[in-house]
């Protein structure tokens, strides 16, 4: 015999925090690699923009991803 709960559990919609952390790390290491290879200089705006874009993109992909559904 199984019992059911009277309250319904909300459906989980992806993992946006995990995606944001992963995207931030990806953007940080991408900027670091491009600096080390001499593609961009340290004073370039991309050094700051790539981690921020990774954070936003990772959070969006984590929210939209079908993993865990």
C-alpha cells in the first residue's frame, strides 16, 4: 500500500546555481587562457566581460536544461 501526500511537490526547473558557478569558472579560465596566450591584453575589457558572460550564460543554460526532469 502506498501513501500519497496532500501537498504537491513543485517541479524542479533545472539547476541555475550550478550552471552559474560552472559558467563563471569557464569564463574566468577562458579569459586567463586568452591572456596567457597573448590573444588579449590585461587591460582589455574582455578580461572582465568573459566571466560575467559565462555567469549569465551558465545560469540561463542551467535553468533551461532538461537534466533532472
